[in-house]
């Protein structure tokens, strides 16, 4: 049984709409297992706002991974060109990097305007859901 991303999204939507905690589908050797998070459904297809850790000041913002996958800061494989570097000014909505999962590249976007203070994950590293990726000093309004 071949499964495309739209079918996965349909199952994720079902999980969310029916308020299920776990959804497992088996068909012969094929198996898909989806789980909802306690705070929110990570498979709902709707990104959640990144969270700030308690020890941060109001001037510093952490951008967290919205999914599990492989993080890339480089625009192309084996390239020296990166989406952002430490010290770069970014605007809300700018692409900071990408996370690849199942051959699909999802952009990591800035949720605030400011300056990139720290890149917390290396190029090509595996990331977990809600793992901190960037620290940004927010620009004063």
C-alpha cells in the first residue's frame, strides 16, 4: 500500500477532529501510527506558535521546531550560502532554515523581527518536536 502526504494529512485531520490520542492503521505489512500531543495536535497541519522558555527575558525569543526531521541551515546541499547567520537582522516571516521530513522540506520562519543571536542546531542534524533552533533578540517596536 503506497501512501501519499495527502492521505497522511487526512488521517491527521481525523485524529484531530475526533479528539483521538492515538490512531494506528494496519493493512498487511503497511502500518501508520499517529499520536496527538497533550497540549496540541502536532499532526493537525496547523503550526503552533513557538514557545519561550521561562528563563528568557522579554527581549529574547526562541524559535522551536514544529516537527521532527532533519534541520538544514544551508540553502543547497554542500553550499556555503545559509538562510541566516548569527548577527543577521530578520523580519517576521523570514525563512531561517528548513526541516526535511519524508522528502518534504518545511520552512522554519521567524515569528518576530530582530537579530539572530544564536543558531542552536547544526546543519544536517536531527531535531525533535519543540526543540529550540534559534535565539533571536527581538527588535524594539
